[in-house]
C-alpha cells in the first residue's frame, strides 16, 4: 500500500495504490493539494494508521522518458516509460539510492503485446524487477521475502494455524478500504474473513490457549455483527426484487416495487453509517492491534510444536462432531421457529467445520479437501434456508405496513408463501447434503 503526492508529469496529484488480485494493484487518484493528506485517502489507510497521524517517509525524484507504441492505424497501444530514479528515505536514518527502471503500460493493446514487449526488453539485457513499488526499493524491502503464509506439509501445528490466520488478517486489512469505498461484495468478503479468523480461534484451542483468545473471539463477533446490517440489507433487497420480477404482472398489486425500494434504501443508509462508524472506532483499531500482537507473539500450548498432521485432525473432528450433534437435534425439533433456529445453529457449526478443514488441507491433502467441499455444501444450503427465513419476516412486515397504509398486501402474501415453500425444500436438501458429507469416504481421515 503506497500513498504519495506527485508533482510534475501528466498525473500530478495524490495517488493511493491498494493491493488487488494477484500481483496487481488498484490506484485511486485525487487532485494535487498542499498541506495534509486528503481525508478521503487518509480514511482508506486507517487499517494500518489506526488513528495515528500520517507523516512523510520518503521523497522520490523520477526523470522519465516515454516511448509510445503505435498500431498500424496510429492508435496508441502501449507506453514504455524509461525512468532514472533517485530516492531519499527520511526518519532516524536517511539513505539515498539511485536506479533505472523501465515500465510498460497498456493503453489499447492486449496481453500478448505486453509479453512481446517484455521479451524484447529482456533480449536487450534488462532484467525483471523484484517488485513494482519504488517506495519498497527505496527502503530495500524485497517483496519476495518469506511472509509466514506458506505451509510446509511437515510443519508444526502452530505454524499451520498461524499461517492461516496471517492470510486472513492480511485479507481483512486489504478489504478495509474497499468496504469504506462501498465496493460491491466487499462487506460480504470482510464478514467471511472475520468468520474464518473467529472459527480458527475457536476450533484450534488445542494449539492456541483458549483463555488468551476468548477476548479476540468476542471482538471478532462484534465486528462481524456491526457489518451484518449492511450485508443483510444488500442480500434481502436483491432477493425481494428478484421475487417481484418473477411474479406475474397481474399479481403485483399496489406500489410494491417502490415500497420495497424505499424500505431497503433507508435500511442501507443506516447500515452504511454504522459500518463507517465502526471502522473509524477506537474499538476496531484496538482489535487490529490485538491481532497484530497475537501473530507476533502467539499464545501457543505445549502440543503446538508437534507435527500438524498429528495434532490438527482432532480439532477438525471435534468441529465435525458438533455439527453432527446439531443435525441430529434438528430432527427432534418441531417444525416452525424452533426448527429454524436449530438449523441456523447447525449452519454455524458446519461453517466452523468447513473452515477447520480448509486450514488443514495443505498438510492433509485430498481427504481434507473433499471433507471441506462437502461441509461447504451443507453450510451453503443451510445459509439459503436462513435467507429464506429472514425473507419471510421481511415480506410479513412489509405486508403489514402496506395494510396499515390502506394498500394491498396481496403480493407480499404471495412472496411470503413462496419463501415458506422454498425453506421447506431447503430443509430436505440440507438433509441430503449432510448425508453425503457424513459418509465414511469424507470423514475416515478424522480420529
């Protein structure tokens, strides 16, 4: 993540580069201003700054020569930038470095052109750079260093668990600016990452001391809950809109679409404000600090140093048995709200078992991968069931409101009945998914 203020050239202004898929990065630009960092960009780096003031850490001067690659029609296909770079790092000890680098940026060409241009440069004696960020080179930071996220199949149990947590923590901080910018699906991804971390701390208490992680579990639960309103509003709005779209036009009676849109717009605004308040809170920053400390100095148990293959399957088995108990309990609960609650609890157990299987897959291999895939199916079907249950409540509430306003509640009744039938179907599908997930073929590797 790089935040810079650039003067000179065609793209003078404030630039924030954020991690994106693979080795690429996404860039946000704002006009050049004097003084402090613009608030919009300052907010986007708070997963790292956590309320601390931003300060200058380096100055970089680039002398650039640009060559345009044109197609037969004269259109620009790519630009080759040849840079002479000088960098001064600031702080307790200053350092000056100089280097030359060449960068190719597509302006209309395709990936094949990029590969050919790179091949041509290598034939002329240039070598691929270790990384794309000038700031990293100025500080002598190699992007290829071992970051603790790779897993050796013969690793100790603590190494495997901590590698998984590091990946999730990195994902959490990378998603933070996307959630602040209200990027599509970012809240959902952040909630999923939070759940993975919380499930890991709960499931692998044989590796990480329970008394030292309980507070983190509660704080992660709080954070996921704070994001829940935004996610629920997004999912339910789309679900209701699709339900109305599938309803014959003659059965859509009254201002159903407008009322639903108004309802979810208000909920979305309120949920959005709650999310932004949460991400700017001291409590959130303290949680990130606590996660940093956990990864830097993990509270491991005496068995944490033993081989992961010998220790971790027992934790996965415990999560699996919890899911099995809850599935058996569902069949004994009468149909209705009590069964809906029981199915929701089963879904949470299945999710924890899935994430536990996901964590051990690098050391167990195919058996754990098969187990994880089947537990994910159970979780997904039960998740659909929970969405249908919540949608029923929304349809009922909107129908009652329409009736009190003197409007027809007919369409909401149809939607409610459709969701009720769908929920019953999903219960049967969940039973079949569990039957497959609990077969010996998927679980025989568990102790």
